[in-house]
C-alpha cells in the first residue's frame, strides 16, 4: 500500500506541473468575464490612399455586409461631373473577445459584417463584372494583424480567416477591468494597415483588375485605421456550485462530483471551486476539470477548454476520485465557488 501511495503522489505532482500557465479564453459578446459583461464595436475608416484606389476603380458601388453599417460620402467635380469618394467607414458589432487570463488584457476582437465593392462596367482599372466583400474582421493585437472573410467574384468564392492587413501600431488600453457599477469603455486604435500579398491577389482577382488597377491597389501601403470600442459593464451573475461525495465499497476511496450552474441570462466565462480536506488525500480519474492542490489538502477546480464558457442557464459537471491517506473519510470544508469573477452559492452532500 505504501508503494502505491508514493506512486500516486509522484503522479499527482507531475500532473500539476505547469498548472499556472497563462491561457487565452474567448468570450462571446454579452458574455461575462472576470466580473464584467463585454460588448462593443469596431469601425474601419479608409485612408486617403484607400480612397484614391476606390476613385481609380471608377463606376464602383460601396455597400455593406450585414449587420455592419457602411457610411460613404462623395463629391462631384463641377467641371467634369465625376463623382469621387471623400470618406468610407464601416461599423460592425463585435462578436467575441480573446483575453489573456493571466493579465486580463485584450488579445483580439472579432466583428460581424463589413463592406463590399461592386464593379459592373469596365474602366482603365477594371474589366468590369467584379465584386469583393471584406467582412468579419478579426483584429489581432498580439500579432498586429487583421484577418477577414473575403468573398469575391471571378472564381474567388468565400475565403475565411485570410490575413488581410499587417498593422504598424495600435494605441489605447487593452486591460479588461470590471467596474464596481455602471460601464467603462476601452478604446484601441490599430493603424498603418498594409495589405498582405494574399489579400491583394484575392481582391485583384475578385474585382477583375487590370494592370493599372493592380498597381493602384499595390500603392495602398496604408489602408486606414480600425477603432475598437469595448464596453465593460458590471453584470449580475447568478450561479450555484454543488459538491457530492460518495464512498466506494467501504474503502478509503471516494467518488466526487462538482456541478457548476450558470443561473444568469448571460453567457459566463471562467469558474473556480475551492475546498479543503481535513486529512491529506490523493486525487485520480480527474475528468472535465483541472485540479491544483496544496499540501494534498487545499484544492482548486477550474475549467478545461470545453467548459470555460457556460451559456445562460447551462451547467457543467466535473468528476474525480479521492483516496484518504489516513484511511478515514475526508471531510470537505471551506467550500467556495465563483463564476466570471463573482461568488456563487454552494451546497454539499
């Protein structure tokens, strides 16, 4: 028996190495993270270089990909009666947020919808009969890249997660901090957007560009800016944690079940359950959770990738087996639970 316990202790210690490593979690819009509900929007504003390209590709129409809202202003040359674009902006609601759980810093945000360009008649820059849409922009602050779904004509079809732009810099706060009450707004601007070669080729083919059109697109070394606005709201998160322990056939072995319930009307990201045994124990057969321990008495259960975020009204159940090192029933006490940074009610049996 002593050899078995030593082996279990070594195995347990090995499994717990690296448990404190940072992780990136994805929070859906309207979801809760660390005591905050996140919503927001992103706005792409075309630069003068991008406007210049749009004006070279004449006889084009700028539209929107829902649910984004596109705003375009134009002017007419009185002498030539030529219409030119003076501003193009596309505002999209955010769909999700990638957050570094060790620093609570925003790593990336994804939007819904975008803008489109349609060309029906030929010009010096295009042979006509082309269209392209740039939608679902993902602003990756960590890599300073922007990814997009590119949908185009002339055989391009729909290409997802395409590296659209490399950015030179971003400015603004990236820390997601929950307010005590009300809302706070975090703003980040990414600028110096330079088309990747992959994106240029897809856009050129989609719009059926001529050599002059391709040259005009290649000259767009700064396509504009993307302003990301994240609203951080103090939520009302309701949750419940239940712990059930069952002895296995009159042995010093016990099966445990932890259930975490999201009782709120919002998705919630991140949960934790803490407890202490009165005697040293070992844990095995851990499923659906990550366990850490101190002195084989104080334990913490946290989510795995598949149950980090719980939808409104959803629950998750984790199981594990404990072995009492003193051959007596271990008694749980000081049980606490939290979800999205806020305390949960607890019950045990």
